[in-house]
């Protein structure tokens, strides 16, 4: 369970002593430096790094970094809000020692997620990890609910021996094909070994649908740990690929047409050690609270897409018939509805039952995405929101009237639309607070402006190697 307390100047109780011991151990294991990682508003993983000997000082006082990255775009240009985007000021990056991992595919390096704190020792209002810790803490305090979450990872693997600008799939075999597994046998086995050495509990790995695409899923964790894990797994997928002369893309759309890379979120709410998605009186064993949680999510999905699908390239992926879930609908094991109810296999349901949110990709900042999904669901739970009727089959095939009657709507088809929905959503804006929600709006608008006039293929190319 992630420590939910904020870091403080001088270090959280016990952290400096722990970092001192860790620093000695790491040095003994040949680790020379520690990567301090966070994700910006645009969804780009940014880092600073310190020599291993400086870990105790980082745990006590943090490491400096400008707040300007909160309003960076994916292409590294900068926009601004009332409080962010100026060249002034500095923040302290505090490593979470619970999340520190020795990187197997980057010999000599360890990695840790950070929270960002102001120079006055206050939580930085633009820090997405701090926001998610707060949302999780409040969910437990106000609603008595905790969460188990996981983020699936899809990525496209390209050959590294072609010009930087091009994507040439590194495999030729069919979707889910044994050939593909064989062609990248060494890469994927090295990846599994690296993840196991880092303590990552992998559930599955397989060749996916799109050219060169693979998918990996990991076991459930508390939301902050799940977001950290998503960042760490992607760092590892990339690092192992690098060692094999391969190039990877987590971009929502590697090409303008066809199936994209998703980052489906699995989520279950728990009360007093009991899974709310199992053993209840509602549909498929959901408790009344779980049904209302799903209803809350569905109601806010149009606004949520500004957070879960934050790139102009996200809207090349969010198309019907691509299992990306672009309709505000739910169904049991329905892969075209935005929310798929997973009951799990008989015998395992009390542990396995959960819901999957599909219109999420890996351009999303995972801390913001999980925080907003949880807030939306809890709002439904708190107001006992009624869950509409289930959808079976493809919602795209419903006639306009029937779709409207059942509350089935197409999600935003552009980032412009999504950001307008987000702007109108008081609950999501309140959940993130004014600094973060203004940053979300400004960065999304900046991304829209950055691709103005580009055609779909140019949009895909602009973001292909950024995430
Ligand atoms: N690649 C699909 C997406 O973009 C998901 C395929 C699957 O269900 O695994 O969401
Ligand atoms: Mg998949």
C-alpha cells in the first residue's frame, strides 16, 4: 500500500535513515544513479537523476526542478495558465522509497517515482501523484472505499534499423500469432526476466492485433502503486527494446488508420475487505454501490476523455469497431462498450470481479486518469446513481432513437470536444483543483493548436515517438 502522507522538509519519518541504508546497499550492487520520475500534464514521463550517494539528501530535501513542465506540451513547447508556465520558481522532487526499484535493463541505475513539493514545504498543487494520493485518501475517509487497479499496456514494436521517422513493424506474423511470439522470443523473454527481477507481477503478455503490437498486463495494486507501475513497466519495455535494437511506441495511434494502443484501466472498489463487484444483489453480482459507481463513470465519460485520451492522436484511436470503447455504455465482457464488466471465473470471483474502462490510452497521465475515474465513480456511488440497461453486441449498430433512449452516446471525436466537456465538468475540475485543471485545459488546447492544419497521418507521425 502506498504511503498516503505527503513528504515534508527533512523527510518523512524514517525516510532519511532508510535512504542512507538503501544508498549503501545500492552502491554495493553496482547502482550508480537513481532516476526520479514523474509524468507531466501532457502525459510525458520526465525525469531528473542523482548519484546513488545523494539519495539520503533527496529523501530529506528533495531535488530541484522547475514547475514549468506542468504546462509543457508533448513536443516540448510551453503554454501557460494564471499560475503555471512561467520561467520563475522551483519545486522539490521527493522520491517515494517504497517505489524504488533497481532497473534490470539499465545496469547501474535505480528508479523511483516522486511527489513534488514547493520550496516552502507544501504539496505542489500541480503534482498529479500528490493529487491521486489525496483522492485515494479521501475515498477511504469519506466513503470507506479502497481500490484495486491495473493499467494494461499495449505497444507497437518497430525495427530500430530504419530512419527515426518511420515505423516498420519488427514482426510479420498475424494478430495473436505464434509466429510473432517466436520472432520476438528473445526480446519478450528478456522483458519478462527484467520485470520479474524488478518485482513486477505480470499476468499475461501476448502479440496484439495491430502491426508490431504486443500487450502486457500486471496484477492489481492500490491506485498510486498501479500508476507508478505503469510508468515503470513502460520504462522497462523501452529499455529492453533498446538493448535489442528495437524501437517502441506507446502512442495511441502509431498510424492514422487501424487499431491503436490502448491503456485499459481495471478497477474494483472494496469496503471492509469485500469486493463491491461481487456477491451483490445487482446485475452480474454487483452490489448497489458498484452499479452506482459504474453509472457515475458512464455519466462523466465525455469529460473524462480529456484526461484519459489527452492527445490529438487519441482521437485517431477512439473509433468504433476497434475495441477502444467509444460509446457511453456498459456490458458484461462487451468489448465495444466503454465499460466492460468483468465477473471473473467461477471460484475466483470474489477476488477477480472488476470493471474495465476502455477509452483510456497511454498518452494519459496515469495519476490523473485514475484519480478522475475514481472521483467520477464515487460521485455516482454517493448519489446512488441508477445504472442504465446493459448493452449486448456492438453499440454502433443501435439506431439513433434507440441509442438516445438508452443513453448510449458516442464519446468526443476530437480533443477540442473533450476539453470543452471537461471545462463544463465542475466535479472533475474540483477534484483536480484549479491549478491542475487549468493546466489540463491549457495543455489540451495547446496540443490542439500544435496540430492545426495537419492531416491524420501527420498527427500520428507527430506523436508516434513521444509517448
Ligand atoms: N487495441 C485496442 C485499444 O486500442 C484494445 C484491444 C483489446 O481489447 O485488447 O483499446
Ligand atoms: Mg489488448
